[in-house]
C-alpha cells in the first residue's frame, strides 16, 4: 500500500522545503522513543522526510507514490549502509545535522552535526580586551607606548609542547596519533559509527613520559609581559586598536588570540575635543571687544595670533582652519573653534563710570 508521506508529516502537497523540514523536526521531537514516543512512528517520519526533503525524490514520489522507492527511502539508490560524513547507519538514514537538533545531547554523544568537533590541539588562544588611557596630546599626535599586563604565554621551558625537556614522546597507540577514536554504537536507528576524542592522550595524539614541570603539560603559563604599541594620530575615545596574536597563547602550539585596546581619553584643562576639531574659549576685555585687537591663542600646534574685529560680541566663535587634530589615515586635519567671552568687570570706580556714561555704554 502506498504511504502518504505528506499526511505523515502533516503538510500539504504544496508545502515548501523549509515547511517540510520544520514539520519533520516537530514530529520527530514528539515521537522520539527516548522521549516516550513510538519507535515505528519515528522510523516512518524519517522515511517520509528522506523522500520529501529531497527535491528529486519528492518529484518521483509525486509521480509514482512510495512504491517508486521499493519499500522506503532507505531502499533506493544504494542508501542502506552507506557512509555519510564519517557515520554509518544500519538501514536508516538521516541528515545528521537535523538529527543533532532533534536528539539534543544524545546527538552530541555520537558527534552528529557534520563532524564539527575540533581537537584540543586546534584550540585558539583567548582574545583579550584592555582599556588604554591616553592624554589629550598623545591621542592627537600618536606615539609609541609601552604597556604591561598579565596573560597566558607559551611556556618557555617546554616551548609549548607540554613535555618536560628530555622526556620521551611517543605516538598514542590507542588513536595512532590522530587524537580521535572510532566506535560503533547500537541505537534505535541501528548501528552508528562515530568518532570521539581519544581519552588516552586527551586528543593530542602523543603520550609523554613526563609532563612539563612548569606548565604541567598545558604548554602555557601565566606571566607578566611588556609590549610596545604604536598609537595612531587622531584616535578617539571608545575606538579600539587590534593587535593580532597578542592575546593569550593557545595550548599545545595553537595560534594565540588577539588583543583589543579600548581607548580612554583624559580631559584637558583647556582643549575640548569634538571628533577631529578642537574647541577653546578666550576671555577679552570690553575695550578689546569695542575697539578690536589681536590676541594670542593657544592651539595644539602652538600659539597663533587671532584678530578680534571692532564690536565683537560675547559668544562669537572664530575658526582657525586646520589647527585641530590629524584625521586617522591622513585624511586631513580638523579645525579649532574659539569662543570669545567678553569679561565684564564686577565693579567700576567713579571715573570709569563717568566715562562709560559719556560714551553712552
């Protein structure tokens, strides 16, 4: 009798591939034997998904029904017992990525999910992040700065190998140097061949007669380091510098992580930074404001003369072009903006009052 695979999965004949996959996962969770479900029902769901989840097989099914597969998805095209991604199933086949999602931790036991587990030797060192405090001028003009901090570094006694100098190193006889072992597990789905980390050598593929006394076999130890860092001109608050390979060392010779320096700027007593521009304030007298003058203005590039026109009002802002901060990657220079504050005397004498009254001020 022809089986209605669409009905088994609870989808319509016009269902998309994603809808079929979603329906299968939901049904598989519901009927999985480890969760109290029906084993036969679970096998039927798998059979239906192996057909409807494959565009070519789905087309054949729509034309000829389940009879086109000689009794099921596992019987056509030599599927039974064939190896997929390093795993073998006894007559029942499944996309192992889907199986890992469905079985949860059960799938992890057998290494389902495309063999994405990595050996201990491939573990990259941890990335690090540090705050780096710079004063205003250091950030504006850049410099080379020495910093010190603590991290895991490659052991200088064993050079990251993990073995005590002079110790005998042999290839692990259990995994023959691969760091992985293969075993066959009997499951509800049949016999499944899976790989796992070798417990004899802990995935290293080597056995030491004596582990390093300094790092205890890890190949790394914690220590203080000093490095010189080139700070680019124009870097600003909150920006980061990435130093490749300056993070913590990886175990057993694996690549080191990266170091990220997050910039913190100290406030300046005179200058205020606005992106690549600099803002300052200058006080002038009433006389200078009325009659005009030339005043000395301090910039990060030195002292410059600024012309104050006659009748300048308090709060007027002047711009000194390209007297600001160099933009990162040499994309120009910012400007300096000077806000003029007219200083009003807190008191005047009799003569000053008379003169002001005569001037009508």
